[in-house]
C-alpha cells in the first residue's frame, strides 16, 4: 500500500511509525485505519524488526477519531466504524513484537485508545490525555471503556470517562496510564533507546513475555501460570534461544540470537 498518512523508518531493529496528518491533529479517519492495518502486516513481515514505536507529527499524538468524518453517520455506520477501529487496535495489541507509544502531545479519545493498545507508553511532559467523548454526546468506541479501567483502575478511569476532562502527563503517570514522562526534546531518544534495549534481548523470549502477559491478563491466575510454564519450556532444548543465552552467560560472552 502507498502510505499517505503514516511514515515508516526502520533503524537497528526498531520500526518507527509516525502519524503524519498534523493539520487535523492526526485525527483518525478511515484512511488511517486502512494504512495502520497494512502497516501492521508490513512490519510483522520484517524479520529484522524487533520493536515497533508509534508517535505523532506536530503538537498531537492523536486528537481523537475524526469528528468531521463521524458527524453524519447512522447508528449502523457508527457501530461499523467502531468495529473497524477496535479490530485495528486489537491487531496492534496482538502483534508478536512489543509496541511502544511515544506520546508527543494530545492523546484524546481515539488517540488515548490507540496509545492504550500499545504495550508501553512514554510521554512528553507536554502531552495531554483524555476521553472527551461525553463532551460530544458520545462514548469511546475503540475499547477505551475496557482498556482504561484495566490500566488506571475503575475510579480514575470513570473520572476521565465521565467528565471528559484533560489531564497532564504527571497525572497520567500517577494513574499508571504512562510508564515515564520526559522533556519533549528527549522523547525520541528516550523511546528509541528503550526500543533498542528491548530489541537487543532474546527475540523469542521478548515475544513470549508479551504473549504470556497479554493472554494471562485475559484469564485466571492458574491458567496464566500454566501458559507461562509451557512457554518457558519452549525456550529450552538443543539449538534453542534459551540454550544460547545460558551458554553465553557461562562462557562470559555475548549471546548470538
Ligand atoms: N477530528 C477532526 N478534526 C480535529 C480533531 C478531531 N478529533 N481535533 C482537532 N481537529 C482539527 C480542528 O478542527 C482544527 O481544524 P481546522 O479548524 O484548522 O480546519 C485543527 O484540527 C486544529 O485544531 P484546533 O484549532 O482545535 O487546535 P487547538 O490547539 O486550539 O485545540 C484540541 C486542540 C485538541 C484541544 C481541540 O482540537 C479539540 O478539542 N479537539 C477535539 C478533541 C476531541 O474531542 N477528541 C475526541 C474525538 S471523539 C465511536 C468510534 C470512535 C469514537 C467514539 C465512538 N463509535 C463509532 C461508536 C471515538 C471518538 C473520539 O475520539
């Protein structure tokens, strides 16, 4: 697919995906979802890519779903529009490799929902967060009502969802909505260093950590622990990644993955 909204740069095992529609504060339209679906497929097919980063161009990460595109939708079209976005964000969450959101500015509505579908969120101190759908007489449509309470807890989630208020990066950090806040000019370096650190680890182990944590959170403790044992075991054996990692440690050398 020819990308018109998304840019891709690959360096040192990291795919940096930039949303580039700054005039509309990177609002999510149908074209965005088509391009993001294609991008997920493209990046997933790149064997040398170990981590994906999503960020926004300009003063917004993403200021929400495109209100101009949504305004005239019928209830059926609204439901379909919601499903399209939910599917794309589920695909991000289900990617084998970790995905980091580098939140450079406004992360509102669908923008916060996009960030929450990523595995780790690092924010600029200038970033602003919110689920302002109630201001528009709407509710979130891309699983924000589901992911936000899981990340921030019910009380903080409902405060954001019911008031539509925006919060700053410090408050988002307190809620556990983001993992780290850095100065705006440090955001790219900070996120790329984090991504490269993860990219240098055992690639199968990294994928399995993501899989077990994601699937474990959707099941009970015992089933999750069983899944962990199975995946742990799969990293052992002749020619396995675990064998190489442990041998390298004992031989005081760097592992060759
Ligand atoms: N959609 C479309 N255009 C947007 C936009 C958006 N979400 N946000 C900003 N823009 C456009 C503005 O209209 C403006 O366009 P021009 O007037 O220049 O043509 C341009 O971006 C710059 O915005 P501002 O001039 O407003 O910039 P400011 O710095 O003054 O203000 C702001 C920044 C982020 C505070 C403000 O733009 C703002 O409040 N934007 C709207 C934020 C918002 O409400 N976001 C949530 C969108 S609702 C569902 C599916 C999905 C959803 C819900 C239901 N179903 C299908 C059921 C999800 C909903 C949402 O995400």
